[in-house]
C-alpha cells in the first residue's frame, strides 16, 4: 500500500444521485517521510449540530429498517479517545514506543464513555407497520486517524453499519465539518481512513445524519 508522497494531495467530495456521498482522498495511504511521530493521547472529542432527520434507513442484509427516534447525547457528550489499536500495515502516522502504527479509538463499549442515541426498529425494509423495537439504544463510535499529515474523524453505529459523521482537517485544531449527506441505502466507502479501520478493506455504510461539527482537544 505504500506510495511515494507527492504534492497536491487533497480531499474531494462528490454527490451522485441515488448513490449518496463519495469521499475521495488522493494518495493519502503513504507513510510520511520520517516514519511517523508520537501522537498526543488521550484526546477528547465533542460533536455538535449533527442532524438526524434522514428518515427510514435500511438495515441490510437482514431485511429490516430503522429510524433515529432520539439523538440522545450525541451532540453534547464529550468522549475521550486513546491511542490503542494497531493500524493496518502502512496506515497511520502515530507510533507507540515499539514503533507500531496506531490510531485513536474509544476505550470501551459502554454508553457511560461514548455518545449514544435511540432508534426505532422495524422487521420490514421500509419502516412500514409497527416497529418491533422502540427506543433501542445504540452507541456512536468516534474514530480519529492521522494519515499522511491529514486528520480523519468519523463516527458510526456499528450494529447498523451507519455513518453519522465524517470530516478531515490538517490539524487537531480543525475545523472538522461533517461532509456527509443523507443516504439510507448502503454505499461502499473505500477511502484510506475507512480502510485502515477495517483492516485494509472497503466498508459499506448507510448515512442517516448530516451537518454538524466536531471539536478535538488535546
């Protein structure tokens, strides 16, 4: 996956009718010259202004669907993330004492430590009829990565493979502005940050939120 660092790397976002938001990052899978640096840990992340008004979303491959009923504390909770997971080979600029490449992730799976929201769940794929589960709590996981000098911050609901926030910035000071738009169908994201978090493979997400910003504090 290593590639020669070149000038003019940038992030572009394209909208395709019926297919949703595509995030394109040019040549950011390369390691930086010098082999990385020790990154601050922990850092805190707070989201604000994310809108969960995208309506019914598919919950494939199970033939089910869901709607965000209550945004919970996603737009108010301050979450702490730590350097603590080994990145896919040649991904990530942050190094631990052993020279392993790392990125920031939540410390535990618990609503006491992570933002969470509530969904209503249907056994149908179009939110028709009566929901079979109401006010079901879902944790929103924030991931933060430094890849070739660019910070990637994204947040998703793991069980429904749902992306709610995605932003890039050239420093931890930001700005981190959500660049997603609603898409209730599953879309393949194959940019470097998602592939690093998924052990080098693209990943399918639907998008049920838009707007908002995130603040990262060391």
